[in-house]
C-alpha cells in the first residue's frame, strides 16, 4: 500500500518489513526491550533512510540497525 505523506508516497509494507527485521534483531541482541511497543527512534531512522532513496528492505534494516546502535545518546533523549 502506498500512503501519501506530503508530496511523497511511502511504501508502508516495505517500511514495516524493514522495521520488523531490525526490531527483531535488536530485541534478540538485547538492545531494545522485548515488547510490542514500536520504537519510535528506530522507525524514524528507517523512514529517513527510505525517504533518502533506500528501497531494499534488507539494506534498509541493516543500515537502520547500524545507525541505531551507533547513536545511543539519541535514544536516551527520545
């Protein structure tokens, strides 16, 4: 499904699949708590990467994981 956000269309399935991959990895590695609550910081990273042209869900998830783990201070503020 495509959802319009401003002037851009977002592929919700792609973003949600990339989030599921990244969140699953981060939960299993103990970086984020094992809960059903969406991590807004991780989702924000994925959306930004998508908006900057990354459309492969595996690369999207991997880049989001790397950024999420590299910026612990951003998570503490959020």
